[in-house]
């Protein structure tokens, strides 16, 4: 298995339960494992009944297992403040106020969340040498796909920015004549250096996601979730990212044969519908089912989490 494992899916399907269970399975197999929540719900704290933040912390009572929770709102603020700092050191004092105004507006712009979150989890991947496995409990499918699509898009965008910057510097140098000494500013230009650093960052991200990451999608046995999963598989295929397996979660348990009350009849009807949805996935999807997890009456933590981990047919 690749060192980085992602669990995605529609909101509410149980990604946190499955990702924590798989992380536990890896730790039980002797792997130093970090589970990273990028979901705003921060359910990892609930699963392990322990508070986590954006720095890895050992999960109490479980050897080799660590967890962290990334707060998207805090990441957006941190990300934009870094941009503010970089730009403010490279422009005139008269431009600083305008930069601050634009940065404040950027907090609400589409893409700020994805960009900040993407930077953070790539940072985690780059600094994960002490772990054998890093398991990401990602945000719902749409946001995840936008994140995974960033490297290819941004590499081309940065190439165009570098080209424009070089053109601008070249024109500036050619204009520095007459009573002025010709100025060579191409070498050591901080903007060009910043762009080059970002290009290398996205190149690393793109190569790592394609070559060192495995992707699994979690879904519930209802038509909306199945349809969303199909679109996610197609979207990831378009980005040259293959989905390794599917996890069917929250399946309805079948009542005992002798039960025939109203509740039992409802459960049998529900099981029949879910069976049809699972067959739709088995016959119509190219990605295999690696687990079928029934709904538990108890909260998924402790021994129940161990049971769920045992049901995941994913070799750690």
C-alpha cells in the first residue's frame, strides 16, 4: 500500500469512521500511522474521545497511532496572512494598504478554502517521514476533487505568470538607459523566486498524488450516494487518479427470520433496496467493493471501531 491513503465521499456517509478504522488497522499491523482530518466537522475527536488540533498527537491507549485535525477557517487565515507578508515585502509602502484590502476580500472568494487546505495537507505529506502511513479523512467529494485537481491547473498558471514576469523585467531593463546604468534585475528577483518555489511545490504534489497515494471512496447504499460516487470516480479518472476501492457504509441489518412486525417488514424492504444499490455498484462500477459495513446501534469507538477495522478488506 502507498504511504498516503485518502478516504473521500459525499458528506455524512461515514468517512471519519472508515478512515479512523483503517488507521487503527494499520497501527495494529505495526505501522506508525497518522490520521489527518480535513473535515470541518472534526469527528476524529469524537471517535477517539480525545481532543486534537493541527499538530500530530498520540492517540491514547493505541500504540503507533497519531491524529491531527486541520481547521479550514484557521488555514485560510494563515494562508492569506503569509501571502500578505510576502507581497508587503516586495511592493512600495503605498501599495500595502491596497494589498491588505484585497487580502480581506479574498477570505470570501471561491477557491480560498481549497487553496489553503491543499497547501496544508501537502505540507503534512512533505513532513511525514516519521510515519509509515498517513490516512486522510477528507472533506466531501466536491471539495476533494477540486483539491486534487489543483496541481495540474496551477502548474500551467504559474508557468504563464513566470513568462509575464520575465517579459516585464526584460522591458524594465531595456528602459533603464540614458543617464541611468542598465539594471539587471532578472537574477534574484523575489517574485520569480516565489513563483519557482510554488511551481516546485505543485510538481511535488502532482507526482506524489499520482504515484504515492491510494484513494478510496465511502458511500451509503442509496441512489444519491451511488450517483455521487460514480461522478467522483469519473472526475478522479479525468485527473489520472485511480480509485482503489469502495466502502459501502451504514447498511441496514436484516431482522431475524421469525420477526414479522411492522419494524421487521420495514427493515426487510430497506435491505432489499440496499441490496439492489450494491448490485448496481458491483455490476456497473469498475472499482471493487472492499467493505460492506452495517449500521451499529452503538457509537463507533473503542471495541466497535475495532470491529469496523476488521471488516475493511484493505491490506495495510
